[in-house]
């Protein structure tokens, strides 16, 4: 076992009890090293989202162990897990989840302000840097509902990057986008992986994108194959 | 940015997004606090006025001599009847005097007592006012005009004529307004009174007196001590009552007991004499609080509703805040601050409107024959009401916000995100 593991799933098992008790994840074991660019594929309903919610510490109802940055996430308090999510994990969902009351810039800044490591000015500067990397710096002062779908998703990626997380997870981040915008978002991920050595774990249905990653984790019926 | 400022910023943005409903909720609080302040100020003003009617006219302690049967009867003194308990029926008081014994010594003792603000000697004389062939029962209070004015604001209640004439003009009387009306006596007229012993005397009317208690004004009149002594054919040491005002009204009962023992006289304290007025005051105050609290509870439900609605609408925002590292506690704080800012804003506005409404009521003329010193509706601008008002509004809005905020803090982001 390498010491550079940033994320490790040990025997993760998950049941859903509604309407009947059934196993959704059956003994998931794998690890991700710093700088890894990993994709997760598999049929719809095989448990990819479920796994990602567990890996992101949002879902705590599972058996087995999850190690992030060398620390077990089992039996941690809600506040502690919130801090782990804030400082170490960036998440991009299928839907952008931007707050329409705030500007694009403020949306990106919020997790940074929450972390409280940098001053307001620094957080703002860092947010602008992320927006520049994603090519949407010009939209910084707009409200999210004034942007296109692709632009919104890039804002969501910038928000995931703001605290320089050790890993960014994406659950079908292009699922709501057309072909052209999907390609732009995929290119963004590739650029992050190759130019910035950002570790990435992306659930996708796109075989071409999956092939372009360093590693493909394929799932079937709650197992990795 | 500090942690709490970030929370407030987010709260402020959520408020802005729903400012119309927020305003309605705040108006509810404003209305509640306005009514609370106004009611309390008005009720309390009324209390003060009614208490003033009594308190201004009532000594804290009254020293007098009550006519009553002796506690020690002759049989008790006989050594033959000490073994059993003696039942004696139909005991009558002996011919004892109403006069307060040794009044001169009592007054000089009171003068040097540091607890006593002042005292006013008095003589009560039962008389009949002779009106043609009819005799009306009445009471003439022989007073020391200056002391009476200093302690009981005698001047304020003399609605016509000059109160000081009582002292300057010999054989003068200030008639109760009701008594004067019955006798058709104008100022300057001479009336005739008969004492209980049958002595008659002519007295010149120099003013009318109006206490605010109509029944009292039909009976009571005032004359100087000297005039009353002359009327009763008593020496100039004759005094029946000494009215005492203390520095601390709450000390009246123990001091009264002490004086009763010391001066060998009866002493009645104001609390015993007027206990029913305290009851009236506290009932009015309780009503004001009950109405204010009811209105605030209604406003509280308004806030509860708007917050619930806000949380329902902002599920996504709450989910993403939690997904990006805001804890349940942070989310709770956001919604509690929303509730509290509605409370502070609505509450402060309510204090302002409450003051304005009280001031308006204060300006409305209120003339009643029985209350000669009152010209407008009474208002008590006690700052304590405003303090209680703002505390109330904060507590209700906090409680109203607490439950929705708790609900928001428990939202599971996975459930929301899966639902998309
Ligand atoms: N809250 C839930 N209660 C019961 N079953 C669920 C719940 N959420 C998901 N499932 C089931 O778990 C399985 C895995 O779901 P999911 O992880 O969303 O799959 P994927 O993301 O791979 O499409 C599916 O069969 C789904 O129906
Ligand atoms: Mg899924």
C-alpha cells in the first residue's frame, strides 16, 4: 500500500432498505494516488452515484472504511466531515447548484470564505484565477442565470477548485450538456489533470472521455470489475 | 471574512431574494410591538392616574383613635374569674374621646424622625349642612392648609376659588363640588352647618373641592383647623388624625405598627387601607401583556411560515452549501439570523410606531368632571416597556425561527441531489 494514497476505499458495503433491503455496493476496494486521473463507468443503476456520495463524506451510512488524506472518515462528527469536504474535496454534480442570488464570482468564493484560510481579497483573487483557467473570467460579475449551461458547469468546476482540494469528484458532470459543451468541460478536466496535476475521479458514460483518463474503474451491479 | 459575517452575508442574500414576504413578516412583528407598547403605556398611564387619585390623597400612615370597646373588661381584672374563659356579650365602648392624645408630643417626635417626609394634622368633624329645612350629612376636614397642600396637593383639587383663603379668611369653608351643587351654594355665599352636638355655625364658601371621587365630593368639605376647633368648641390642641407621608411607601406597615405602639394610638397603613387598587393595577397590566404577547405569537407564526417557505424554496442552495463544507450548525445560524433580523427590524419599527401612537393618544383631550387635573388621556412613557418590547420581539422571532432552522440544518444533501 503506497503512502501517497490520497483516497482509499476499504471493503465499502452499502444497503438500501427501501422498499426492501438490498445491497447496492458490495465490498468496494480501491485507492487513488496523488495526481491520478480516474474515470468510473458502468450501467445506469450499478451504484456509481452511491459510491461517490460515500467517497465525498456526504453519505455516512455504510460499512467498511474510507481513508482520505491518511485519516479514517468513520465515526467522525458532522462538523468534522463538513470541514473535510470544504478543504479537501471538490464536487461537481450533474446539475450546477449555483446560488442565483450571488454573482458568479461570489459563488466560487463561498467555500473559500467558509474555509477562512485566506482574507476576502485573497479569496477573490484566487476565485478570479480559477475562472481564468476555465476561460470564464469575463462572466465573473454576472448572475448564474445569465450564463449558458456549459458556462454554469465551468463555474461549478471553479467552485470545486477554490480551496485547492486534494481531489475533485464529478458525477456525470456533462450529463446535462450538449456535445459541444461536454467537450469543453472534458477538455477542462484533462487540462487540470495534465497541467495542474489535479487528482480527479469522474463518473462518465462517454467512452471517449473515459479512454483519455489514466485509469478506468468499471462497475457492475455494485462491484468493481 | 469572519465566520459570522459570512453567515450574515448569506442570510442577507436569502432575505433580499424574498424581501416581499420578509417585509410582511416584519410588519407582523411591528404591529405586535406597536400595540404592545401603546397598550402598556396607556394602561400604565391609566394605572398611574387612578393610583394617583388614591395615593395623592391618602397618607402612608394615619394615626387616629378608634372608638372601640376595651379589650380588657372588668371581669378580666377580678381575681375570682381567672380560672375559666369569660364570654361577655353586647360589650359597648365607653365614652372615649376621638381626640388623639398628646398630639403635640407626637408631632414633635415625627418632626425628628428621618423616615418621615412630612405630616399633616387633621380634625374630622361630622356635621349637617343645613339647606332650608333639610339637613345633609357631611364631614368637615379641619386641615393645616400648608401641610395639606405640600403632602396631598390640596391646591390641585380646589377647582374654583383660592385654596389659601381657607387660612386667610376666618370661618371659611371649601365645599365638595357635589355638596355645593346640592346646596346651590356659590362662592362668597354663607352656609350654615350643625355639629353632631347641635351647635350651629355660619361658614363662608371660598372654593369648591373636587377629588375625582363623586361620592366623596358630596360629603367632604374643608376648613382650617382653627375654624373646625371653634365649630366643635374644642381647645386648640384638639386633633383627631395625623396623616404621615414616608420616604419609602413600602415601609408603611412596619412603621405603622411601631407608631401604634409608641404613641398608643391606632395606625393604619396605606397598603391595608387600599389593597383593592393594587389588584386593579395588576389586572390591567396583565391584560396588556397578554394582548401584546398574543399579537407577537401571531407574528411569530408569520415568521415561522416565511422561513419554512424559504427553506422549501432554497433546498438546493442548502444542499450545495452543505456539500461544499457548511455544517448543519452553519445552516441553522443562517436561518436563525434571518429570523432575528426580521425581529430586530420589525421590533425597532414597532417601538417607533408604538411611541408615535402613544404620543397621539397622549394628545387626545380627555375631560371628565371627576378628574379635574387630567386634560388628555394619560400615557406612561416608561423606557422599561420599550426594553421589554424589543426583548419580546427578539425572543418570539428567535423561537419562531428555531424550528425551521433546525429543519434546514438536518437537510441531507444526498437526498436533494439524488432527487434532481
Ligand atoms: N434512496 C434510495 N433508496 C433505495 N434505493 C436507491 C436509493 N437511491 C438509489 N437507489 C438504488 O440504488 C441503485 C444504485 O443507484 P445509483 O448509485 O444512483 O446508480 P448509478 O449512479 O450508477 O446510476 C439503483 O438501483 C437505485 O435504484
Ligand atoms: Mg448516478
